[in-house]
């Protein structure tokens, strides 16, 4: 695969050198795009946006990972949506809308207008101010500011004003929620130009987000090794044509966790309750499939809600079913099977209920084809699962340790939506962010192991964790500590499904994506 990079406003191709030094030998070809009016193209005027995108697209190599910083990231997002040359997208410090729009967090419109005026009247002085904003919030602020000021050209072209106008006009909010190719959005925790609330809005749209602690608007300059590690992992995921894990590994992990699961599954139980609350009062299913039933907590709730229904508990881990049969014997049948290969007859299930189980399925079209097959014509489906942004603090901390995959990969909201549409399932979608807090990293790691949700990726690091790596991991996570403790974020996706031809009159819970 090839690599293409687009710099931000006020910069040029030099901004990528620290990152490229840490990505040496990873990509077959590297194209460092410079925008009109900047760097080696300082004499060229800034074109209109459509012409600019056409110019940049012409420079992109085929089969490329496209990386953009700030303004370059906003342009890269536009290109990712229109060019078949792009296989994956990485943006760095790039907002969905640089200027605040509606409820979307960004720079105040009046502040941006004043900045544009200052650029026209005193461009050299304004650039110094801009460099200060880029460096603010970074633990390496002094050295970074020196680097940024050293790149200031002797004469600042008028094209920079037009580039600013383009920055203020670009609006990628809708694209971030609907982009079909894999994307990773990296931000600095202390960025003075892209507010933290914007990163939360992007994550809420279902996009994969990584926030770098103690970094500002230029994490690729001050955290080049860490950012390169994230990019390598993302690059590897693009080259993985099959699921990143073996279903047998998932079954073994949850089988071993059967006895310890309930004591640690506080979040899982809360989400399961929230999911069942989305069931309509008018529903009276005769047969219910508890898909990924685990220790039977969901089956128990379903029995209380629908006392006369036949409940089938299905799970990939036989030990989980055994635990449920012994401790919560409320189901009418127990079946050990894979959700992507349901051993049930067509049209025989009135309610498919699945809470926190289907994130282990990576062939979503196949999964939803099976759900649609077994669902009765007037049946319904309720699903809760996890999407990118989940355990982002842990993943960011591991990136400071090595390049292995330590956090399970979650498919984006759009992949779930698309799979529903392909199988003619009407979907109503909502997302929710839940944050747990832990006193120390060891407690979080123990909880993940207790519920069987620890790392089972093929690309996971093997062997015992050395003391040095544990120290590095702990220090990286500690930098994210809040007054409440060490945060662990979970991005929860709720889906309500029905056959498209059955209509959607009963689907009234608000979509928030």
C-alpha cells in the first residue's frame, strides 16, 4: 500500500518528516502533497475547493492510505469520500467543522473572522500568534514553538487568506458519520484550535477516535513515535481481509470467564437493562432468541418482561450455557452455536434480543442475513454492541508501549447500518457513551479478563508483559487520570430492527448518530 500526506494551514511538507522517520519502510510509495501557496508552491494562487480537490486527487497514488493534518485532514476527508484511490483515512487535529456551526463545537465565528482580518492586515504577526496556538497545550510547547516559528517564510503569500476562507467553509460533519471506508481520527488532548468537545462529537458519530494526552495541535511532531504506532496498527487492519480473531478463541475466553463474569459485568448488566427498556409495550412475542445469552442475565430479564414466551438461549461458549442452566434456569432451550450460523428454522423467532455479544462478529452482512432469515414477518430485533472509541484510553496507552494490537477492533456505526440495509432490515439507531473509572490499571485489566473481553486478536502481543512494558503502559494511562479515577470509555450502539416491508411505525427511539 502507498501513503499520501496533506499538511495543514501555515505549514508545508516539512511537517511530516518526524512521522516519516518513524514509518520508514512501511509503505511502498510516499507522496507528500503541498498545497497551492505553501512550501514549494508558494507562488501559486489558491483555487476554488472543487478545483483544489481535483488537483490533489490527481497527485494521489493508487491504493493509498491518506493522512491529513488540520486543514489537510478536512481536505483528506473530502477526498476519501470521492476518490477510489483511497483505501483508508487518518486525520490529525482535524475538526468536522473548524468554525462552530449549530451545536457543533469549533472556533467561534467572530473569532475566526477576526483572525482572517488579522491575516490580511498583518500576516507575519498573525502567523506568530497562530504558532502559539498550535503549540499551546503540548508538554513540549517550547521546542515545538521554536520549530514552528523556524518554518515561517520570508514573505507570506496572499493565497494564505484564501486558504483560510476555505478552512472556514469546509463542513465535514455529515461525511464523518457516513464515510464507508476505514478511518482513524487523532487529536491532542490540549488542542487550543480543536476543542475537546469536537472529538467527543466525532466519536459520537461512530468514527474511530484517538486522543493523545499532553499533546496539542501537532501530535505528529511531538509524539511522532506514538502516532506512527497508531498508523502502523491501522495500516495492518486495512490489510486484514478476514476477521481479526478466531471465533474459537472468543468461545474459549468466555468459557473460562463463565464463573467470574457476573461479579465484574456491571456495565454489561446496565446496558442489558437499558436495551430491554426499548421494547415496545405492545410487543407480545411467542418465541424469543437471546442471542449471545452468556450467564443468562438477559434471559432472566426477558422472562420477567414476557412470562409466557418461549426463550431460546444461544451462545458460542458452552460453559456459559452451562452456568446459565445451573444458576438462572429460565430459558426453555439452550443452544451452543455461532450467531453467524443460526441452527433455527426460517421465520420462527418473534424477538431477537442480543446485548453486548455481536461485537465479536465481523461478517455483518452474513450476521444480519441470518437474523432476517429466522425473524418472523412481524418480528423485532433489539441489539446493543460496541463501536470505535471503546477503550480508547487503553489503546492509546498501549501505543506508547509497542506496535502490537492490544484492544479488540470494533466495527463503525456505518458498517452496522449498511449491513442492515443490504438485508432489507429497517434500522433505528442510537449511540451512548458510558465511562467507567478505576483506581488503577490493574483493576481494569482484571475486570476485562473476568468477563472474557480481554485481547483475543490474531495480532495480539504474545507472552508475559515485562516489567518495563508494564511501567510504560501504566505511566501512559496515568496521564489520562481524572479526579474520578482512570477512565475507560465505552461507545455503545443500540439497534432496533424489523423487516423493511413491515414498516417502522413502532420504531420511535431517537437516533442520535
